[in-house]
C-alpha cells in the first residue's frame, strides 16, 4: 500500500505556525520564518530538499485552513493561495465541512473537496496516488489527526533555528507514536530529520 | 572570557522533563527516556558525545531541583543524586535560596551553594573555570534563566525520538535569542544539534 508521508517545518520551540493565525494569515505571526530554508534560492542542501518534497508524491491531503478561503461555506472565487498553476501537480484532497465541486487547475493539480472525514480523504488519495506516496501537506491539525489515527508512515521535519514563542504546536493530541530517525541532513538554515513512525 | 555552554536532552515535543516532577523524581514521568541515548553503553556516536559532555568544562552551574534534597532549608545528609564520586570532577555551583557550607566530594567535585542569584553563580563559576568552559548543567528553568539573560554562548541539544506529551518545556520565557546550528550528529537514539546563540 502507498506510504503516507508528511513534510513539516517547525520552530526550535515546536511550533508549526505562529500566533494569531487568521483566514488571511495561515502561518501566523513569524510563521513565514519557518520556511526561509526552502526559499533562499541558493543551490545547496536546502534547495535539494525543497525540490524533493513533491517528488514521488501521487496525491496530497490538506486541511481547509491551509487551502484558505475562510471557514464557512465556499466563496467559489477562492482558488487557493498558489495561483492558477499550484506547485502540487497532482490530485489534492481538501478536508472541509462544506461541499464544493472539484477545481481543476493548471499543471496537473486538481483540488477535490472531502466532507466525510480523514479516512475517506486518505482512501481517495490512495486510489488517486497509484503506487506513489500520499503526502499530508498540512497544516498542523491535519497532521495531528493522521498521526493520532496511526495512518502516518513517515514524517520529515525541517527544524528552523528560530523561536516563535507561541502559535500552533505540531506534537499535541497525537497519542504516543514511536519515532525512529532514519535520515538527518543539516544546513545553517534548518536541520532536516526524517522519522519513521513505528506505531 | 570563558564560553558558557549547555547540554540538554529534550523530547521531540520539546520537553526537558516529564510531568509530575517531584523532589524524588526530578525528571518526571518518562523523563528518563530522554537520556536513553547516553546510557546504552554501546560504543558509537552517542557514547562519544556522552563522554565529551564534561570534557573542557572547568565549572558547572545547576539548579536546586537538579541537585535535589527538596526545596526547603537543607537536610545536610543530602549529598546529591550521584554518590560520593559525582561525574562532574570540577566545581559545581548550585543555585538555592538556602545557605549551606560547600560540600567536597571525591574525584574533584565540590558543590558550592549560591544564594545571591544567577549572575553571582556565573561570576564564581567563571573564576573557578580558569580558561575552560562554564557549563549550565540544568534543569530547564536554570537554562531558561541564563538564556533569557543573554549569558549562553552555545547549547547542545540532544533530541530524543520520543514524545512526553506534558512536562517542563525548555524554550519558554527565554526572550528571542537567535540560533545558528553549527554541528549535527545523529544516531537512531538521538539527533545531536549544537547551536551557537547569536544574541
């Protein structure tokens, strides 16, 4: 069966997003700093890793907050944060309470809106991914749900050397899974640790 | 001037000790698991790092909780957790509200009890350390105080691949120092990241 993976940038104090997240600011105050490592544009370890993130992925799952457009019924003019050619280039399943027709974007990205829960989304993503990975794209609360359900096989953490002091923590309400670090790569901008999840 | 360093084991969810710490259990529930990497006894990366921790250190500073013996006036029969030949082999300055005569142990460890605050302890430790490092031994709240005071030059984090879920967090109430990862070494038991503290 497909492996289910997750890439997530966190601060040294464990936050996946800063405080005061809102519909227009899903990363919260300072949260953009968690992603500096991926955006320097300089060749090197970080750029390589940023490039690999979507390689091998056959389908993505994300939460409504990550997709954006508020948390009520859909304003159909909202088509995500990423413009007409989003960087996923694969089917993306968006967890939401509110039904909406699929959105076909350029470059192979289709957003499908799933209203019947995380298991249904995973089932649909597995079917769409073929023999490739299913990636839980975020945000933190979506990752937490899959981690708590025992559905994650691997998590690739990118630890940025910053403190946010407040915000949305990654490792809360996830039960007691066991982790094994299987790959560590580092740069001045982040420490990248790939964990296998054992239970 | 001596550099001021710190070695600390933390969980993947950021705890330096588990919940329900008490006078007889300074590590809290599950907290011992944070130190498994140092205690396997197997040769390898972890054993090397565990051995290096006290090398180069001319004096240590620790909080009262780490030294033990409750939090009231001293019961003089309490001589620390480590037996008659503690692993420090150097002067150790213990932060406390309660005066006590210095305790000379075997193997070069002397515990000196400091009642006039963290700056005084650092000054005394610097004088005792000569040109060697001063190490902040812990626990988390002592490290936090020195970090908040801008007195730490380096922190060597040992990230154990476990979740504690609750307990004493390392990075709280420390202001907004900037970190730069300068060395990363990993094993299945822990990821060891040495950070230089820039501000």
